[in-house]
């Protein structure tokens, strides 16, 4: 028998605002990008729309978060899809 544990904490919504500690750690825009990715997988266009940032800015912030191991990104056709990592969730929980 294979069993999986279930995390009963609700995922943040795409419009959720990061807390003060996360803002201080990452900067306001980058923290908002992380929270938006944590709300659910999204491509760069969706990420920009969720955070009301320019697509180039969303892409640049996603690159930094990816290099830090807080999100993962994968190509899906012409789009890049972003997902939160366990480390990214841990950073959000700790702040």
C-alpha cells in the first residue's frame, strides 16, 4: 500500500499579498511573484497578469527565484511554466 501525506494548509491565492518578512527578504515585487507561483502553476504571461507587472519584469524575477531554488520552470511549447519548489514553500511558511 502506498500512502501520501496531505498538507492541509490552503495554498495562497494569486492575489494574496506577501507578509512583511517575505517582502524584507526578497523585495516586494519578487515576494509577490513567489506568492503568485505558489498559488498555482502559471506561465510568464499569467505571472505578469497575476502580479500586475510587465512581462519582462516577471520573467526577470522568475529567473532570480529559479536560480535561488525557490521555483522551477519548464518549457511547455512556446511557454515557460513556473512551479513552486519545496524550498520556496518553506521560505513562505517561515516568513
